[in-house]
C-alpha cells in the first residue's frame, strides 16, 4: 500500500504543480486501476487523504 501512496502522491504533486489536463487523466486512470484491482473505496480515499497531507503539511 505504501508504494501506491508514493505513486499517487507523485501524480497528485505533478498535477498541482503543472495543472495540466494530462496529469488529471493520469490520476483518474490510477484510481480506476485501483478500483479494478478491488482496492476498497475507503482505501482509495485514504491514499488521497495521506497524499494531500504529505503535500500540504501546513493543513490541520
């Protein structure tokens, strides 16, 4: 699961930095692959939440 977090965090960080639509599609495809691999929706949200917390360390 840690590898998924690192991969997703990189995708999210690239999107935040560049704001390119291509990065958005890469993120969508990543999440779709997680769902097709039977990763629970709660885990997908958890990965996103952790990635955001790592990127924006000043958030409460």
